[in-house]
């Protein structure tokens, strides 16, 4: 790390020393050694895994009815005890978009950004229940400044500035896979990477977010990611099941559309709920089926959770609450001669934390199933891709909005595209109050 020290000016030296101080090099050394000696036996874990106990759609065995859960969730919203956490540290690089992903224009007709849709959903929920819902937005070093400028320019899409708090996730150095040496991005900087969405907890605590949440009287936090505009933010039904079950962490599951779908697998191991990434879950386990032909491991995670704040406070005091995962990636660096290298193959080890690793630590954790078509349309792959792309997301949004309109007797001609702003409606019930049955839609229409 000091190979080019003599070539740095005083400011560059100070910056590098600051990065080294924050990096905790002894911890990096231990993590690298563990990555070369300790391997998770995913096959053995999968053999012990069971499908999770879950509140499933139309489940008649749940200890609470949907009506009871809905009422409990609405009470929590009205009394101001619910906040939200938006994870928005990613860039739109894979989308060919050189900005924070939240700025990506996704509205099928409106072309509004992911940020606008998600912020307006929170605004609409707050208006419905007469509550202020504080929103905590996690950014990264790469996206923080531009995200802050974008949100300020758009006046937080109608949310009060007092109700939006941005905080930046931490970083971890990338190390050379062969030697364990920390890589340099240039002569005065380490090759640093975000520490994963699991870094949310430490970052929230470090920046005073947990203390702020406590001062606001928030006891439950709805957690979601920026790339899914269908997510039903602060859904009262999900919140209600969480509250009534006295759950410390509740996870929203959708039924996987195929056995090897690229979502986390929610399972139960030794009585504890946890999530195993699709890349770690053996195909032999993923492909198992029940006698009726349905998937045995049906529950896919869409990175949507509800946290009890007291649980997060307890976990924040345990530095080992969230383990580091190892990812082998291509990381650009400068070699010992100061030459910039763009590797053709994975050359580095990155360390990151996943927020779902809190699940096994929760004394009470529940899984609630949601309908995929009304909860999940992620934007992950580039335009033109057949799965999880802007094209498939926009199509899913329009299908859902057409369903809302059709359900209340609105007649849509052919495949006329429609889009509904969250400020106009969050569901069919809102549409019913605003559009007369029998209304005909004959041209592309954006309801706002």
C-alpha cells in the first residue's frame, strides 16, 4: 500500500492513511485467511433444509386472519410507528446508465424514475393513513452526491425534507485472490468496494440513523430495494402479520416461477429461518418437488423485510452479527510498476455482508407470501433481456395496472398501454373511487 508513497503529495498521503485506518487491515487479513480455508458445505446445509413455515396466500391455518392483520398494520401506520429503509447504493452500469440506478427512467408512459415511483408510494401511504413515514435512504460513495442532488432538485417528490435522511454505506478493500494483498486503485487509493446491503445496519448506526429512528418513535422499519417499482411499500397486511406475530424480522416471499430462479431461497434449518443465495443452493435441492408437482423449496426472497427496531439495535451491538461473504470478481488495479491493469478474469476477493443473515438471529421470524405479479418486477438486466430488464418491468407494471382498471369495470381497448401513478391509486380500490365503471380507454393513458 505504501509502494508509491514517495510520489504522493501531503494531501494524497493523508487520504491514503485515512483509508488504511478505516480498513482495519488485521480484520482483512483474517477474512482472507478464512476465505482460503473455510468453505460452507452447501450440500450438507441443503440436506438439513426444510421449506419455511409461512403465511401463504389464502392460508386458513394462520393464527391471524387477513382482516386482523390488515387492521393491525393500519393501526401501526396511523400511530406513526412505521418507517422505511430504501437501499439505493447501486449504479445503473448494467443498464447502460451511468448514474445511480434510482434515477433510471422506468415509467412505461410517464418515463418517471424509480426514485419518483417509490417516493410517491410512500407519500400516498402517508396521505392515506394521516402519518409521516420517515424514509432512510442508503447510498454508496459512488452514488451519494448525485442522489442527494437529484432528490433535492426534485424536492423529494413531495416528501418533507425532514422525513428523508440519506446515509452512505461502508466500504471494504478488495484483495488479490492469490496473495491476499490489498489492491490499489491508483497510487494514492485502495481499491474499495461497497460492503454489501448488509452494511446497512452498521452504516445506519454509525451515521446516527438508529438514534434518529428512536427519537421519531418508530418501532418497525419496512426495508426494500431501489430496483423494484412494484414493491408495496409499508403494506399494512405485511406489517400487520409482523406486529401480531411479535416478529423481530419478517420476510416477504414470492412463489418461485422456476426451481433455479435467481432469487434467494428462504428455508428453515435447525428451526431457524434463513436465506441461501441461488448461486449457493445445490440444483439437486432446488429441483425437488412435492407429490403434487409443486416446488418443495418454493419461497423466493425479493429483498423485502420488516424489522423490529429493538432487534436492529441489539444486533448493532454485536460486531459479528452479520458474517462476511466472499465474492471473486474482476477488479481493476495498478501493479507494482504503477501500470493500470484491467483483468480479463476474476483476480480479486471482495468481502460483503447480506442483511438477510440477520434472520437466524431473530428470536421470532416469520415469512409471509405475496403475489409475485403485484410485488416483484426488478430492473437488473440490460434493456432487451428476457428476464428482469426494464422491458419486462414496464410490461409487468402495465399488466398490473390494467388488472386494477378491469377489476372495477373499466373497458380497455386491445393492448392499449396504461400507467397509474401511485398518487392516483395504490390498488383497484383506489381506482374504483376515481373512475366510473364502463369508462372506455382507447388510447395510451397515464393516470396521475
